[in-house]
């Protein structure tokens, strides 16, 4: 139950920021907005402020900003809206700006979430001190102890834990010298890495320390991490399309499980996952699938190329069909997530 509540809260927040992106862009360009809604279905809360109705609806699995003229002409509620404030009266470039602002906001939220992890919560980084010696492995048999600081492996000075790992991985079955600092003494031991998965392993784990970056450094790192997550997501999509990996999609039920597990591991893991989910939400919306922002960008691009408007009612019908199919896909994914949890 706690996982479900956690998922609803965080997914609701990510959806809200996505719709805020559309909302702010529309406001900047002066487009009339009938409604700003988080969720679908019957309204739980609803109020009017200025010219816009704000709603919180019972199904927290999405949201929308309802612009005047979004579905074409002939809507009675649009009759009193000046033509220059209707969405279909905007140029393709202005409409593209409004559409793209939603995914862009998600990418910004992802960068902020990663920034909070890097600069405020902190990230766990391995030191050069042995934190755990795995029983039965070469390190234990050679006398390596928790608390030993690794100074050298063979003739390589160990500045970071990974320096030792790189050497050990190449020396499966080969006697390897370790120079260790134990208290005030320097101790030398010889280990013979065992082969696991084609790499040498000696059975030690590093102790971890929490590192916090400066504000500017953390902000830059947050943006870079958003780019890395986005690139990894794009590669995964191409790999699924090309058949190199089996398609695997997680819905709200699966996401609730991931968020619950991340929350148990600490704030760093939770906020990192929220950042990754926000980036994924923005990128998914950029796919050229009817009802998603990517499809609306595609229509705006086609209109710019053709040099004449596409019938808003026909475009709206395409998005309606796409939305219906996405809801069917959502039900199927949710069903599979539940089966996965039961098993």
C-alpha cells in the first residue's frame, strides 16, 4: 500500500511538471487555456481562477492542458475566445514550442533531481579501504582483512578502488602482489584471482564514503547525468526495435515496486530514480505516437513543410484513436506487472 501511495505521489508530481511546461508556454504565447488538469476521470477538486479551470481528477495516471481551439473550430466554448488566442491559429513553430515545453520540463526536473543527489544528499563512492572480505575467496585465504588500505597492486599505485579492480580482472589464475596499509604497518600478500565471467576476482568489497559536490559542480553533473540517462534510454529503444533485446515495459504497478525499493535504500536512490523516471517520461512523450507530444510535433512539422494547415479535427481524431490504443496498452502492461509480482 505504501509503495502504491509513493508511486501515485511521485508520478503525479512528474505529470504535474510536464503539464506545467505546456501551461507556461501557452501562457507566454497568449493562448487561451480552458482547463489545467492532473489525472483523468471525474474531478475530485475543481476551481476556477482567472480564465482557467484547475482540476484534480480521480485517475492519477496522466494529465492535460486543454487549450482553446485544440480540437478545431465549431466548439461552443471557443466562440467567445479571440481568434488570435486559439491554438489552431498559432503558427507551427509556436505550437511546437508549446508541445515541446512539456518534455523539456521533465528533462529539467530530472536535472534538478540529480543535482539534489549530487550536491545535497550525496553519492556513495568507493574508497581504497577494504570494507568486506568475502569468505572462501582468494583474499581471505591470503590474509586480507577489513580495514586494510590498498596501496599497490603489482607495480600499480592504487589511487582509486577501480585501479586495483582493473589489474585484478586481467590476472585470473596469476599470482598477484598486493601492498596493504594495516594500521601503521605495510603488509604485502599474494593472491591468485579466480575466474568469474571471464574476469579475475579476489573477493573484496570497498568501504564507501558519502561525497557531496559543490553547487555549480553538482548542477553540471546533474545535466550530464540527464544526458547520459537519455542516451541510455534511446539506445535501449533502438535495441528493442532492432530485436537485439526483448521488449520490456514497466507500468505504474512495476514503477511503484521500483520506487518502494529505492525508498528503502535511502533518499539518494529514491531521488536518482525519480530523476531517471522524469527523463524517461519526457523522452517517451517525444515518440511519434498518436496522442503523445512527439506526434503533435510531427503534425506541426508537416504543416510547416506543406505550407498550409492540417485540419485540426482530423488531427484530433488521430490523437483520440492513439489515446484509446495507449489505454489498452496500459491495461496490458499493468496486468503483466501484477502477474510478475504474484510470481
